[in-house]
C-alpha cells in the first residue's frame, strides 16, 4: 500500500473497520463531505495532529497511514505488530459457514495436515514464539474455517470443528498476552460455540478458561470467576479413581483460572478453596501433564498459588511459594511459556515489597527462557517501568539493555 495516496489508505482502513463514511465522520467530528474529499484526494491531509486523530479512530499505527512500516522495537521479530493484528482480526471477521451455504468451497486442506499444523501452533505458543504464531494464525484460521464450513459427515465435521475451536483458543491466548483483549474475547467466545459442535465437553471446558481469561483481562473479574466455577462444577469428577487424566486436567485448570479471578476481586478465601481443589485434582493426576494443552499438574498448581498471591498484593507469600517451586524438578520440565510467565509473576511479587534487584533478576531470567514473554507483554513493560522509576542511580547494564529492547525508557 506504500504507493497509494494517503486518502486511499484512509479509505482502505475505514473499509477494513466496516465503517461507513458517515460513522467515520461522526467519530472524527467532521462532515461526511470532508471524509469523502480526503479519500478522493481532493482535500490534503498535511497536519500530523489530524493524521494521528484518524489513526486513533481507525485503531492503527499512524505510520500505516503515511505509507510506512509501523515503528518496531529491536526485538520485533519475536513480537506482534499492528499489521499482524489486523490480519488476525480479518480472519476472525470471516463467516465462511454462511458463504459456503451459497457457494461450496472447492479447495480444502486435508484434515490430517491441519491437525499437524494445529499441534505445531500449540507448541509454538507454549514456547512463547508469539511473532511466529501471529504470522501463521491468519492462514490457519482461514483454512480451519473453510474446513469447518465444508465437512458434513459426523466424524469429519466434528474433527474440523475441534481444530477450528483449538485455533480460536490459540488466537485468544496469544492476543490476550499481547494486550488485544477485545479480540481475545471474540476468539474465545467463538471457540466455545465451535467446540460445542465438536461434541467435546472437555474442549468446551478449556474454551471456557479462555473466555474467563479474556473477561479478566477486560476487567470483568466477577464474570470470569462465575464462568470458570460454573463449568468446573459441571465437569467435576464424581470419583477421582475413575476420572480420566484429561478430565482431571481440564477440571483443575478451570479451578485455577477461577482462583485468579477471585484473587483479582481480593477474595482470598475463595482463592484458597479453588487452589486447594485444583491441588486435589493434581494429586489424583499424579504428575504434570499437557492434556488438552493445559500444562496441568502439581507444579502448575504451585505456579498459580504464587500468581494468585501476587494479585492479592501478597508479594512475600508469592516469593515463598517460588522458593518451593525452585526445588521442584517438575519446574524445569515445563515448557518455556509457563516458566517465563511464572518468573514475570515473581518479578511483580518482589517489586511489591521493594526488592527491586530481585525483580530485575526475575525479568532477566524470564527473558533468557522466553524473550517474547518478557519483551512483548504489556504487564512486563509495566513491571520494568515501575522498577526503573523506583531504582536509585543508573540501572545495571543488563537491565538497561533489556529495558531498551522492551522499548521502556531508562
């Protein structure tokens, strides 16, 4: 689009946002005639203040309107940028099932190939390679949507729905981590509906966790607590000895996510009850497993115990739990995203009671494990900014370098 005049670029992005000229004009506080003249090139856009105002309404980087690449931090190879967000948004806005009703799809990827691609996407997420995943998700979503709309036989239809439901979950989790909370909620909500059609109660249960996480990110803590606990109660094992490892994993994960929502509400009693329930499920499971990509087990329960303590403002309790975790051989066996996420939580915990050097140690260690988990997440940026603001004197060279890579001013 670099060769297009700026007015045409405005028209393009307005169309992508599904805004009429009138709606766009109203949000800008301009007339429809003004918008029309800008888009046709009759009226020039030569004020940066107006260009940035347009960019804000269109929810994109002003550099895109100027025909330039968005400003990227040095580590952008591992992160997600505005262009990639727009591609994922476009994929989520597709309604292939309706289109296929009028004109059947001719070309479809084989389900076996899609299954391998979906498993690879899960592993990419659990290794915290968010930039790689963001570039692959639009195509994966389009393929899965087409397959879900096409297949009608019971087995094939359910398998296609399962794959699409999983990809919606991957998209939701990735977008939530990177601060795109509205899109994360949309993808998670889509996953519940598709997973239900797949006839898989446990997949639907995991999709519920994604919805709860998105609601929590949007500040809807009470709703997040209720949705997780409600579905956990429906999936609760009647007898742990006869329960499957898959059921225990999904049930335990729902309890842990409910505990995180309760912690955000400051409800320590409910946190304790839910974490203890998850601990019982983990003990029945016996070891750390990755059924339904939950990474559930005794170690992950401890990680959530620490994370909930941080949300409750109990940083010292979180650090004490962290010390127990470090003695658990299961921690080093967890995939990078889980370990780096935990270290980020503990960095927050140390910062809560003024151990700023320890907080930066956790950030640096997390960065060594999974750079994108530290460099790309808004919550990590907030921790680094807080630590730098409260640090007396010049930060150490490694901390200053990481801050620069994160785009956080020293």
